[in-house]
């Protein structure tokens, strides 16, 4: 898979951030004053509010960025199934921020508006195939508390490889945490068109 270097992700690896204290409020946290390394190349218009909020913890933010890059660039699970996993996780957690960011991605991967909306009530929809349903059932149980029953696991394991299951589980774990983070800190949804770049589906 071709690696995509975008302002959103490159932000975690470069140095020297001009002061953000005078910028717009993006979360419950105050803006970052002075220099904060390893987060942003520039605090320009492409930076997401999630990235700006993490400027308080540059070392941890850098590690989170590296993990997100690995999930995005090094996974073998089809991208459309990973986006489905992210969307369902965000619905369960109630992260409007993550839903807003990933709607364009799942649409770009081929989901119609109808199917995307059906993610919320997938059990009642005929739009999902057996493999998608196996993943959705797993996501529901993992994101809803972590205890996955044997029937759900058996179906998941029949339709997905061990590596794919591991990638799906790691994606759920990451986006449960990120979703709760965006809610607790009340990270503002971007209303000016800023979106995470993601390359080809």
C-alpha cells in the first residue's frame, strides 16, 4: 500500500511549533503557549483540532501518531472494512468528532449514503454482507465492554484471517480511546472543511 504523507500525520514528526495560545479555541484545554516540539510543521489551516489539542503532550502525541500511521499504512485488512470498523466504533462511543472525520472516508471507499446511515442500525439492514456483519458484531461486543462471545468469535474467525482480526481489534481499541478523548475534552468539530487526508481506499 502506498504511504501517504499528509499535513495531519507529518505533524507528529516534525519540530518547532509557533505559539497557539492566541488561536481559536479547539477544546476544553487552553491553547499552547510558546514552543511545543514534535507536533506541527506549522499551525496552519490544515491542522485538525484533534492534533491541536494533543500539542500539550508532544511525546505521547508523537507515539499516537506513529500508531495511527501503522494502522493506516501497514494493515492488510481491506480499507473499507477498517473504515466500517471505525465508523461503528465511533457510533457506539458517541464520538461526533470521529464520525464527522470518517464519513468522507467511508463514502470514498464506496459506501452509499443509505449504507453509511445503516451502520447505526446494521442488524436491521440487508445492506451488509456476511463478512461485514461478522466484523460489526465483533465491534459491538468489543467496544461495548470487551467480552466477545464464542459464536461471534467463531464467525469472525471463519471469515477473517488472524492478522485481519488483530488489526480490527487494534483499530477498535484505538478509536474507542480516541472517541472518548474527543468527547471528554469536547474537541470542536471542524466546520471549515478541514479533513484528514487518507489517500486511496
